[in-house]
C-alpha cells in the first residue's frame, strides 16, 4: 500500500495545500469492497489545506470527491456511490481531556500532532465511514420487481377455503 506522509502540525502552521487523484489500488480496504462489483475503477479526488487561524489552533480542512462502485444489497447489481465530503480537524500537540474536547464545536475532529500522518489512510478511513452499511439503488431495482409478483401469497389461497 502506498503512503503519503505529512507532518500535520507543520503542514497546518505553514498553510500548505496538497491535492490529487487517489487510485483505488492504494486503498486496500476500499479496493476489497469495490472489487465485488467487477469494476476496479473508482475516482477519488482530495484536497488538504492547512491553516493556523481556526480557533487559534493549527487545523486541516479535507475535501473528498469520490465515485465508488459497490453492490446494491437489494438486487446485487453494481451501482455508483457519489461522495462530496468535507472534514475539519484541529491539531493538538498535547492530549485533551474529553471535557475539553466536548466543549468545542462538534463539527470539528481532533488530531494528535504527528510527524508522519498517512493522508491516504485518513482519506480511506473517512470514505469507509461514509459508505452505507447496505447500499441500495434509490429507485426500485428491476430484479426485485420481477421477483415480487411471481408467487401468490399462500395465505391468500387458503383464505377462500376456510370460512
């Protein structure tokens, strides 16, 4: 697995920015999920921006645009999931207690300062969390519609016999 390591504290303090296209083969866990569809094509674009201005602490802003092939759990046919995700992380070089963390904005996550934050793992983790447990097509699946009308309800057949 390929890695893209950054010093997240320095990255934020220097207001750096990185963006690119991530190949699904670099994300082993995502590749396992998407390989079940028979498609090995997934588009994952990311942009990471550092800042030292948010709440007077160093922070990272991560944007992810992704199209991932998955199996519909209703009809077992392939489908595309489209994601447009944004995350904010505050970086702290000291350990915060839960009470301090909960007092702040709940839309912001805390990251421990790290000289070797693996950006690919962070992106993969966020996408894995975003994928629904049982992805399904928005509209009714063709195969599910065909199966539903084939057999009569056994209780409806018996209803006329016993009165």
